């Protein structure tokens, strides 16, 4: 009887993982399409909220809800400032470390919100969301990078879902990885 329960649990967990994986891709594909057409209207400020929307959609994190703000969410700089100051978020380390990249992918695969941020004194230069998936080669970097989703506010056509993290940044030096507790 224990063997049957273990097999059933394994099948159930596998089904949940595939279900989660499919759901985030479908949601992000729709969100990416909305984002890429965002600037065509009068929604410029709202376009800057897609990182917050992606984290909420993928992981159910409501940290960036902001009534009265465009789109009802914090913009990318607000997200960066919140993450750096909040006790709900923990700095894993530098994205140039293979161990940190593995921890980031493992956390995302366990349904924990994870982001990679390049931050200047003025706010966020860029934030990518680590998505469920596998580590894959980052080419010339000699590292294996986690799967990611990225919304480029100044270049919407470069935005993507399901590419290695290295696609988001010219270099991983100075990129910090954070996870939500």
C-alpha cells in the first residue's frame, strides 16, 4: 500500500509541476504580447509595471501592489527599491557565481519568486524574473544560467520569455540575485 501511495504522490507532484510550468508560460506569453503593444497608447507609466505584474502572476507575490499608481503596481525602480529594503526578500548573491545561479533556478522550480537585478544609484537598470526551467549554457560566460523572463521598458521588442538569464544583461558582473522568503 505504501508503494502505491508513493507512486500516486509522484504522479500527482509531476502533474502539478507540469501544470505550473504550462500556466506560467501561457500567462507570460499573453503578458509579453500586451507589453509589446503597451507603448502604442497613452500607457507609458503603466508599461514600467510589467516586472511587478510578472512576479505577481508567476509566483502570487503581492508585494508590489500600489493603489493609485499606473496599472495599480510599482514601476521597475519601485520594485528594485522595495526588494533591496524588504525583510521579505533575501540577497542570494552575485549572478556571476555558478552556485548562486543554481540556487536561483532551484528556488524558481520550487515556486519561490526570484529576480536578477542590475541596480544603479538612480534605481533599477534592469530586472529579470527567474522562471521555472533548467540551467542552460550561457555561451562565452562559461556558466549555466537559469531560465528567465524579461521586459525591456526602453526596447520592448527585445523582451522575452524562456531564455537564459544572460540574454538580459551584457554581463552578469554586478547583477544581484534575490529570492523572496
